C-alpha cells in the first residue's frame, strides 16, 4: 500500500501550488487568445491573426512548464498533450510565429482538459484528526516494542495506516502478523529455535519457527514454560514467572482462536472500531511481552 500523506507533505509531493499557478496561466492564455480571435473576426480580419513574439514565447514556456510538472507527477497523458501542442507550435524554417489565435485558444483548452482529467483520476482520502497518530508510525506501541520486535515494525506501521483509511480487516491481518513476531520472539527467548514436526524415532524432522504453525509453537512454548516454573519452589521468582508467562500464553491462545484463524481464512471482516479495540489488546500484549523478554 502506498503511504498516506500529511497535508503539507501532500501539497509538496503533488506540487499543488505550482499546479494551481499553471492552471491559472493556461486559463489566462486561453481567454486572451479567444478574445483576440473574436476581435479579429468582428474586425473582418479573419482568424489568421497570430500572437506577438512575446505572447508566443510566454505560451511556449507555459507548455514546457506544464510538460515538466506533469512528467514529475506521473500524469503521462497530460505530459504527452503538453509536448504535442508545443511541438505543433514550434516555428518551421519558413515561419516565425506559427499558429493563429483560434488554434492557440483550442490548444490551451485541450492541455487544460488533459491535465484536469489526469488529476481527477487521482483519489485522495481524508484522515480524521484523532487517527493522525496512526499514519506511518513505526513505533505505535512505544520504543521498547519497536526495539524488541524490529521485524514487526512493517506490520505495525501498516496496521495503523489501514485503520486510518477505514480498512479494519486489513488492519487486523497486519496486527496478527505482528503478534506472530512476538510469538517467535517468545519461543527464541525460551530456547526454541525449531519445532519437531515428525515424531518418528528413527528419523525425526524439524522445522524452523517461520515454517511452524502457531499451534505447534504454542505447544512447545507451554512445555518450556511449565518445565521452567515447575522446577522452582515457592518463591518470588516463581510468582514473577507465573505472572509474566501465563497471561502472555492466554493472550496468544486468545489471539489465535478469536482473531488470527478467522481473519487468515476469510471467515470474518472487521470495522474500524473493532480494529481499534483489537489494536489496543495487541498493544497491551506486545508491551507486556517486551518488558519480560531477556533477549
């Protein structure tokens, strides 16, 4: 997804001030040419009257400026129209000021229409002010989460962008991907770098975490946690581990059964408000997990 822009960034990126000036210049030249054409017709001169050298140069400069701006903004058909009109009015060896006022008036109207048509094909989304903090935010859950789960940054950033543009289902999809990075980090912290996928004694087979289903990672993590806690006698250390690991595991199992499985298999869609609620839940989980990891 292409990143959303702030208002100032949008104006700079799409050169709105230059576009507005360009459109006003084109409109001014078109009106001047139409007026001169009509005056020539009323005077019985015909329509062969041509602009002065100064006016001709101004209009040629306007066309070149329009071509450059359209090219930079990717407005390809408008850029081509500017280039073709300018080429049409380039003087030939036996001409000094080619093109009469009637031609110039029509051509200026054509380049204006081409530019506006290209601009109308661009769609702009307005972001509500209260969601501005969601846009392109690499650390929506704070620096500790960002530092501990660097691999989750792209998904956390995209989840915020999706919420801001009211794509709730896409936001939940990215949030569940971010949670998976947390699950992998938890497994690694417990010393689980691969998970057994075959229980044949003669030829056991293992898979790296990125190729392992959530269910299998959760099973292995639970075994490690239980073993780690059970060997401790009643103590503050045991209580601390229980208070850290058990809520984390409950959250992970809840994410899997309530959200992850359903959104991954196209069973449910989410509105923006629902995505925001799930995001809050994921934030609490990621912050709690980041605070207790040793690696």
